């Protein structure tokens, strides 16, 4: 998986690589990040099943990833 996630990213993979994504999923109303479907469901499919805007979720997660990378660079 690349650093930047997309609507085609698998929810489980996103959460494993970027734990801060859980906060974003929860804020947007997608609470099934730990369910069995998260193992094989894309961000887009999960959002569609819950009536959530996948573009917004992806944008917010990528913002959180960028913030974390920026903070890590400042530490060095």
C-alpha cells in the first residue's frame, strides 16, 4: 500500500499502517473498522454501505497521515 490512501484501499490495511485513521473513520461515522468486513472491504465500499462520503474520508485520512509525517520530520 502506498503512503497515500485511496477509495480502493482496504479498510483493514489502512488501519494497520495508519492507526490515526481510526479517529477519522469514527469522526465520519464509520465504526466498523474492527469488523470482519474491514478485512476485505474498500474504503469506498464501507462508506457507501453507511451513506458516508468516501472522498471526504480519504481526504481527512491523508491529511492526518501528512500531519504525522510532518511531526516526525520535526523530531529529527
